[in-house]
């Protein structure tokens, strides 16, 4: 008797030369150092995760309040609080080596180019890291971060220096707060980026009408969540059309269909951030959901969805 059961879909994707078991990656800032989630999420069921931003020296971050709920999203101004590269290597990284199938990507941040390079050089000596994600796009700090990602010349210089220093693949995380994401994507790709993360949060603010004061101590912060999804989707589409390197799409992804939309727009993999605040198991649920989606839509290889958007035919001229 013929077995009529649908074939198990192949969810594997390759980003920057790294094969992931599926395209779901937990985004930086929403998954801590990864190990905090091991009793909540089956890490082996994720393609990978990105650590919170790691800097050369510890950073205390911004004073509270640092997170504010918004309509269909949230604002954050955490300010890249982290333990610094030495503490990360000594205490945070070793337990992650138990989860080899879930690729560890380290988000790297600095206030100066030399700080970026110093952190990368130190991380080169550590084991258990698959790639670096260069954060050139955080809107929640007063120096560095977005300043590098918004200026083509600064971005070119930083990426070239980071690429020369890195012993692992380099993913560049772009800011949406620019005029042309395509141009900056090209700059990063031409300078040596192995992949792009598109996009980081949108610069925004929230005001308490009763107190007449900003709700964030930093005044402004980064907007994320479903509210930004349509804009993020458009930016992924523009970036993916501008470069030949893989694009990791993010911005308001909650459901399997959301993820598929980003793949169709040109993303090779996706990252999930804000959804993990509402549901700590969001990443694992999404990975399972993508498999079910592929089965129900007769998709044998999930990678076939990347860039498969069917554009409307141009109107005929009479």
C-alpha cells in the first residue's frame, strides 16, 4: 500500500555559509545571552539565536523606564546593557556549547571602531560561535551604533575593518532610519559583509499626556513589533533586490505566514524579537508552525520560497 503521508519538508537554509536546521533565529535583545531560555525553549529546535549586544567593556545601559508598550508593539531604550566581552566568554558562552544545532551568533557593538575591533578580536579566541552580527543600527545610545549605519562612509570603513579582523562570517545589521536601505545594503555587501540583518528598530517616542513627560528616560527609543511589519517587509524587499548576499529579515514576525512573507520578499532566514516578550516560546512555536505551513502548502524545500514573490504584470499600454 502506498504511503500517502506528506513528506517532511526540508527547512534547512544557509546564511553566510552556515547551514541552519530551520530559518528561525531569535533576535538580539529579546533572548538575553541565550542560556536563560534553555528551560523554556528547546534551543535545538531553533536555527540559531543572536546574543544581546556584546561590547569590549561592560555597559550599564540607560536608566529606567526603558521599555514602554505601544499599539501593536513596544518601545525600548535599554541602551545595550551587557556584561562585556570577557565576562561573556568566561561565563555566558560555555553553557551554549551544549546546543550545537542552534547556532550562536554574537551581536557586537562599540562606541568607536577600535572598540568594535577589540571585541571581535577577543571573540575570535573563543569557541562555540558561528558568526558575528555587527550592530551598526541601535537607536538607543548617544554615540556609535546608528551613527555608523546611517552614513555610507562610516559604514564602509567599519565593515572593512571588522571583516579584516573577524575570523568568522560577518553579518551586518542595518538601520531602517535612512533614506535608502538599498544603498547602505550595497555598501555593506561591497565592503565584505557575508549577510545582512534587515532591519533594526525604528526611532520613535512616547509621551504621557497627564504628566507631559516622555515615557522613556532616554526620551526616544526603538519601535518594534507587528506595528512595523509592513515597513520592515518593504525594506527587506528593497535590500534583497540590491545585493547578492543573504538577507535575514525581521520586524513584527509572529505567525508562520508572517515569516513566509519575509522569505517571499527575499529573506533567506528570519529573526524574531518582540514576540518573545509576549510569549517566551514564540520562536519554537514559529519553527514548528513553519513546518506545518510547508506541509499544508506542499512546499518541499522551504528555501524555494526565498525571493519567490510574484509581482503583478505591468499594465498594458493601449
